[in-house]
């Protein structure tokens, strides 16, 4: 039986989301974005999901998928991640997710759900556009275009110069984009820079920025939650090199300087999948709690959020989450630059050198009036510019224009 859109009373349009990783539970920024999109769309669309399990987590994710099917998703098609393909045309990342068997499964999913529109997230799944019915319109979301440019890949992903010595990958990536991106009826991207990077490969002019965002209401500080005096927090998915680098810089170089002036200071490196190098940082006054399904209690307990991120492009979701939780932020110039509209001294504090970072962190710990002022400004900014309601509205408008053009 077809369900009705609660706003219009008309039948819900049927959407098939296609992601490389099952985004529940969400442990990385991309997964959080995909999950929030799915939750938001489900209010007005009949949403089905085609995705792969993470190796080693198949049992838990399959059980979670079953619990969501029929309640949140219309259908969930969850497959084990394929073995790496031998197709030499594919760049390394798409090769990790492509298989003819999965392509056949996607075609069957599109037919079974009666999908009216498909939405592919992440470049590694773009090759699956070829498996979908030719008449089915496909929307694409670019999460990170750095795979097209070696200098951007270095800034986002690599530790050292090894990224510059994989030129063959970038030639493959561009050929891959030329081969698959012209199929897309519309495209969205996390940053305007990502959009400029992929524009030459698109045949459509129907595009929009759908930035990293949060649902501010989900981060409101519970009335009974007690702050821990002196607590400094950093969040990261630590297999991602820019996060690991920031955590190491914070723990080894910045925190000792803070501690020298603030004896009660402590540091928590929370988030997901701490590497052995990050786990080894745990010790007196430095806590590495391991992967947490819900990072909000860490945000609520801390007094200051520190983001000394030196590498990476785009808007840092961790900063937006801190903003939404009412947690004052001190960030590197590189990290702060990714939050459009954020001003030093109004929404956050910006620091450059380790000593500058430590001094301004100490200032925040000492000054409750400054903490409150920055937190209020940041919350206003995130509500105005970085609420996921705006992303859902933009994607819904894109869907409407694509469907109306059929």
C-alpha cells in the first residue's frame, strides 16, 4: 500500500538511497551526513536504502537494518562489501565496492521498490549508475572531491608526500568521473569547491551546495548535565589522518602548555576507532574512551572544544556539533576557515602556533563570560546557516525539479 505525504496528502515519492557504507550507527562524518539525510527525507518520502556492511560488523548492522525496515526505511538492501574487483579501470576506492553481483542486486532493488528517483552518495558508488534502469533519474552527492586532485588529496588524506606519488590514481579518477557523472540528472556537494571540481564532468546545470550540517535540537544541553571543570575535548574518526594529526598535536604539544598554567585541566580524545598511536596517548589527565555510539555526552561535559586541525578541507562537522551543543570552540585557522561566516572572537577563537593555541585555550578555561558569549554566537550561527533542515529542503527541491522534468 502506498503511503501518503503528510504535508500534501498525495502519495509519497519513492526514493532509493545508495551509499557505500551502512550509515547506522554513524561513526564518521560522511556516515552522519548520510544518516541525517535519510532521517530527514523519511518524513515526506518513501525511502529505501541500498548499502554494504562494514567488514567485521555484519551481524550487528544486519540486525540494525532489520529493526529499521518497515519503520523508517521502506526496504533495506544490505550486502556484504564486495572483494576488491580486478577491473583495472577503476580507481582504488570504487574498486573496493564494485561487483557485478552487487550491480545486479541494485537493479533488482530499484525494480522491487518502484523507485522514482535514485540518489547516490559518495564517489565510490558512482559506478553503480550503470546498473540502474536507463529511465530512472539519478541524483549524485559529492562528499569529497579531493580524489580528482593530488594536492587536495594530500591535504585531506595523506601523511606526508606519498599522495603525490600516486599519479595513476588521479588519471583513473578523472576517467571514472568522465565515464559516470554525465548520467546524473542533478548533483549536490558539501562545499562550493567540491562543486567546482566536478562541474566539468557533469552534463546537468541543476546543482546545489548541501553543506555539512547538524540538527541543533539534538544537541541541546540537558538541564541536569554537569560540566567537568577544566575539561578540553577533541572529536575525530582517527583512521582519518587529519584527525589523528590534530589529536597528536593537541596531546603532545598543546595540552602540556595548557596544563602548566591550568593544573586542573584534562583532555578527552573521543570519537571513533582510535588507532594504536592515539590509544597510546591515554594517561594522567588524557582520556581516550574509544568508539562511542553517542558523542553528545562528551560535548555536554566539556568546557572547551579544541580543534587544532592542520590538514583537511571543507566544513568540520565536529565544530558544528560543538557549536550546537553550546560548547565554546578554539580552532586552528585552517579549521575555522571551513566554517563559512564564523568570526574570530564572535563565534570561536582562532589560533595559529602551539603557544598561541595553548594561551587562548587557557583563557577560555578561566573566563566563563567569554565562554558563554562565544557559545551563544556560535549557536545562533549554526541555527541560521548549518541546520540540517536546510539541507533536506534543498534536496527535496532538487528531487521535485528532477521529477517534474520527467
